[in-house]
């Protein structure tokens, strides 16, 4: 197994990620955030590049690792963060997507991509923030979540520093009308259970 998963890198644990400060703001923002991850994204499996021309899919659900990492990183910036849980009556909805992650047996490199697409809970866009993160000498069985956390650091920092979020914070993260909230949440489609 050690030969397949490569040498261990020293990626920091996802919950140890430190976000850059937001000028004039004491984090976390007092807002409720729901991370939305669709069923297809949660079920997506990690791919291993066996050779330059051959790859195989593992049983490791990379979408689940991305969602767990997102919850931990976003919790550094917002008071309440849950995945696929509309019962928290979120003020912000983050639609989470990731590009297909891959790990190379040739060099132990993990390649990840991630995007944070943020909206108010009644559908007003706050911005789309995208990043890539490649880690050398990683162990795909234990460091996928940590690699996604590193990938998410930049997009989450950009969201926290965005003018649109500053305007929303200036309103006290107002609650939308029930009708607008319900319509937006329905527009997301089915919200699968998390974990």
C-alpha cells in the first residue's frame, strides 16, 4: 500500500488552515452558511494516473473530501457552516464544485481544483472564486482532504474580502423573505444528505 500511495508530504491538517485577516473585521462573520454539494459531486471518485496513458478510478469519494475541507475552511470565516443542511436557515449559500482531482503514481503529485460560488440565500450572487492546488509527494489515502483545504484557502479569502460580502455584512446579513428563500433553495435541486 505504501508503494501505491507514495511518500508522505507534510500537508497541514485542514482544520489548521489560517486565513489572511480581513481589514477592519474580526472573523468569523456572524453569518450562517450552507455549503451545497450536489449528489454527483459528493459521489465523485478520485482518479489515479498509473502511467502517462493509463488511469483508474479509486473508491475514495473525492467530493466528500472536498465538502469536509470546505466546511472546515469556511468555519474559519463564518460563525455557522453546515453542508447540505437548509434547517440552519442560511444567509449565504456556497455552491461547491471541484474539478476532477487526480493523484499520480509516477511522482506522488496530487492535483486539485476547487471553486466557491457564493450567493445570498435568496439568490443574489456574491461572486465565484476559483483556485488550483498541486501538492508533491502526497499520500492520496490520507491527504486528499488536506490538499482540498489548501486549494480552498485562496477562494475563501477572496470571498471574505469581496465588496459584495462587505455590503451584505453592512446589512447585518439580513434574512430574505420566506418566499424568496424557498424559491432559491428549490432552484438548487435535490439537497442530498451529507455523510
